[in-house]
C-alpha cells in the first residue's frame, strides 16, 4: 500500500537522513483518525476487515520497513475502546516490529 511505503520512507529520511542529529520520528495518529470535530468523544466503529485493510496495514508496512522509534495513537475510540488502550496498539504494531527484527 502506497501510504505505508511513503510512511516508511519518511521515517527513514527523518531518522537516518542526518546521522549527526538524533531525530526520532513519530508516525501518528494510529488509527482511524478521520475527524477533528469531537474526536476526543467519538468512536470509529468498523468491521475487522476494514480496520485491518484500510487503517492498520499502512502503519504495519511503515513499522516493518522503517522501524520508527515511536508511534502516537489517535484521540478517538475504536469500536468503543480508546485508541491508546486498544489491543491493536500492541497486537498489530508490535507484531509488525517483531517481524522486521527477525527478517
């Protein structure tokens, strides 16, 4: 997916592009951050396939191909669970990072 490849290139450019300066990239806002109005009170409710294929996949690609030092969660809820507390933060992103470390 193009957005994941572009995200990975941006992370590598920031973190590796100038070795003399310690820069940490922070891809954000993971995941389903689609609105500004009431974003801290809303829940993005969607089925698992849509969540995985449209929203999670670009971040997985970016993490797997570039290994950013951090990722910021979104402000909203995802299917009724706050994004920063949602298991997808660990389940999907950590598994993408682990697959990069073993490859």
